C-alpha cells in the first residue's frame, strides 16, 4: 500500500485518540470525587485533554505528559489557572517545563496538587455559602447611602479573612490583585448600574470556583451562564445558586441518587 500524507495523518489521529481516551480514564480514576460530584462527562474531559495538548504544542513543547499534568491542575484549580494570580507558583512550574523542554517522573505539578488537596476536595463555595448569602443579602436591605452599606470590596475582605485554602497566600497586595481581577472579569455581565450585584456574585463565583468559571466546562455549575441565550435568566440562576436552602436541597438529591 502506498503511504501518503493522509496515511500518516490518520496514524497520528489514531494515536492521539488513544491518548485522549487513556487521559480520560486516568482523570476519572485519579479524581473520582470531583468528576462524580460535578457530573463531568467523558466528552468534556476528552476535550480538556485535547486542548491541553494543543496548548503545549503551540508553546513549542509537544509533551503529552505535560498536557495531562496540566489537565489535572485545571480540574483542581480551574481551566484558566494560568491567568489567575493565586496560582503563580503553579504557573512558574509549567513555564519552566516549557522553557527548558524538559519533563520527567519528578512531578512538581502533582506535588502541588497533593499539597493543596483540601482546596479542591472541598466545595468551598457551598461551604461558605451561608456567609456569602448573608453578606450579599445585606446589600439589598441596608440603604445604599448608609455608611454601613457593604461594598463589594468590604465583602471580599470578609471572605479573605475566613479563607482556609492553602494554595495561595493573601497579602494585602494579593488581596487587591485578586479582587480587581475578578471584578473586572465579572464586569462583562454588567450592562446597567443595577447590575452591580450580579457583578459581585460572579466575582465571588470565580473566587471559589476559579477564574472565568463561567467559561470553564470543568465547572458545570457556572459554565455557559453568560452565553447570550442564557443572559435573560442570569439573575434567577444566580439567586438559585446563592440561596443556601436550594443548594442543600440539591445536595440532598444528589446524595440520594449516589
């Protein structure tokens, strides 16, 4: 049989498909709690692995091993952790691999994930929901002109004060950088002055579930929320997610189904 360019392309595609399938199996095996609780499908995981391989290849280091390790980090800390100032240490590890074109069995990405496993094994959004609901609800009760009206910055300071995750340190400069980045990212949903509350809620969502979680298929709780067809339902969807009672009902329903 004559070997053509199409033949080699078919071989490469077959090899890649085997890699993607193996990658999905590894993610499901190593992170069963996340995959099950978030109800992440195999197709979503496959696309995540594929995107990671494309990304490292475009960076000039076509390493399936690095692609898999990156996908593990994305599953734990969000698909956009490389843009998140909280994970600068993890970003440096990955950029070191890319700049040196070296990777081996000594897995510093895995070490980072394991060292901070309490960060991703616990659903911190749900854990702190009573507090966030209380703080945000106060903005609708206290007059906007009152001195005690809670500002977005003031609410975030209280969230920072009760922070228990270990993957990032909250210095004063870091607090400001995180707050400003998350509020700026959430501003895409603000079309009128009355949408300030929506902006704050989207910033809080990113604080707990990762930068740009509403663009992250690995965060189905928020994914697609800002899509044009979903924008009209955004206030009601956010109200549902930020209401503790409704979250508990959903949790109980999931527990009964497992």
